C-alpha cells in the first residue's frame, strides 16, 4: 500500500519482546480493564480500555442475522485474545474465519465503530493475519485507530512511548460494510519536541472510493472489531479510550 498505510498493512510482523502497559481508569467513568500490548520494555504506555460489563463475552450480538453459537464462540475467543494475548494464533485465525463467513448484518457497524458524535471512538490493533488467513500474529507495536462517524474522519497512529509517535489523518466514506479512506496529513513527534505536521497533498474534495485504501468490516461491537484490508489481510481491534506516553 501507499506510505499512509505503512504501519497497517494487515500483514504479519516480526515478533518482539512483550510487556503489558499500565492501564488506568477514566476519572469520569468506571471501566473494567483489559491488558493491551506495549512496544518494548522501555516504553511506558497507559491505555484505558472501554468495557461494558464484568463478562466481556456477553455483549449482545445485535449485528447478527441469526445468532449462531459458532460465531458467539469465535467472538469469545477474540475477546480473550485481546485481554491476554495468550490465545493460540490458530484459534484466533479460526475465529476470524468463522466471523468472516457468517456475513453478519453491517447496518449498525459504522455507528458502533465511530460513535454518534465527534471525536468518535478509538481502537487498538491486536492481531493481524495474512491473506486468506494462512498465518498471523499479535501486532508488536502500540497502534491505535480513531474513527469519527459524524465527521467521517479517520486517524491512524503508532505510539513509541518516550521516543515519539507517528500518525496519519484523513477522511473516509462508508458504503454497506466498506470504509474507504484518504489520508491528508502526517504528524511526526520525536521525543519532547512538538509534533511536525506535513500535508500529503490529498486535499481535493472528493469522496474516497474503491481505488483508495479500504477496510471491509465483518464484525463490530462495543469491545472488538474485525475487518479485512485492501491487501487481503484480516485484523481485529480492541476498543480503547486513550493511549499516552510518559
């Protein structure tokens, strides 16, 4: 894919040393916590993950045409994988395949993914799989996406703790279950210095289409989301409130 997709090719990436970040509660809301990935042991990241109950596997499957036990079990597998990162990758791949084949009703996906008002919702990338789900692994960096359904804005970011961050922002369009997008700018932050913003030259006022990068969404609830990218790889995300570097 183009430069703007450099951090999210939806392809497997080399493994690295794992360390769980410290997770904090929002002052205005009380949420249950799930453990999410950190870049390396030298990176101190904090993420507040939005949960809806003590048992995250109990989220109503409102998007299903006909609730199916096999699909429900697959969703439980993914939620457990998001929390622990200890679920065998083959089980994760099987769960992704089951959810893709189920062809769930996407009518509520966009609102669930991007909220009803700006600035939308944020999601942390957990697992990426190869084309046709031939292989995959847990994503080794702290990568977060923000979707704003009201403003039709998208932001992708990779956070490297005290080293800095790299993020892209742009606009998206939505049709059925496909979200096509165009990145307009890139922000680079190094250490304690202020971010540098660079235009990518995509300011023309046209709606993103099938010629642009896109995601096809197979499942979205208040805790996890599953999609396939234009390259053919599949990934899933866990809902998070924020990521900060200290």
